[in-house]
């Protein structure tokens, strides 16, 4: 084991001089503890919602998240419109980005799709 030197002031250890290999191991250990704490906090607040990769990639390519989630849930425009309590034409305009739905409408669509409203509106 490497030797550690101490610097004292008024008879009390105030500083430690450690070899670089000891310092590097201490830094790795501290980073590991931070990672473990981050994971613990994540698990405490995780709501379980996940976005499938296909939806992420297609949305990045410019497709409407409303349309993507509708398709992911196997719904037709008619079925989703009925569940959300809006007209088929209005839903179609939202999906084609010709209209922006109100927050109330987007919440109704999100509820009908069982996704958080943020999943539909993050890029509006």
C-alpha cells in the first residue's frame, strides 16, 4: 500500500497527501456512489412510462406524435377521435399539424391513448 503523508496544524491533521493511484481510486469510488444515488432517485420517481424506439425515431424524422401513438395503440382515426370526444376531421388536422389542439383537447387525446400529455406535445 502507498504511504499517505499528513499535514498538521495545531496538532490536528488538516491535509492528506496521497499518491495518485490512491486519489484515482477514491475518485472512482465517489463517482460510483453518485451513480448509485442517481439510480436510487430515478427508481423512486420512475412512473414506468417508456417511449418505444420506433416512436422516437419516427418523431425525430418529423412525424406527428399523436399519429405515432395512435398507430402504436392500433387505433384508427375514427376510434381515437371517438375516445377523445373530438371530430375525426379535428384529429386529422392535429395529426397533420394543420391545427394545434388546445390543452384540453391534447389531454383528452393523451388520456385516450394512455400516455402523458407531454408525450404528445413536447415538440409543438
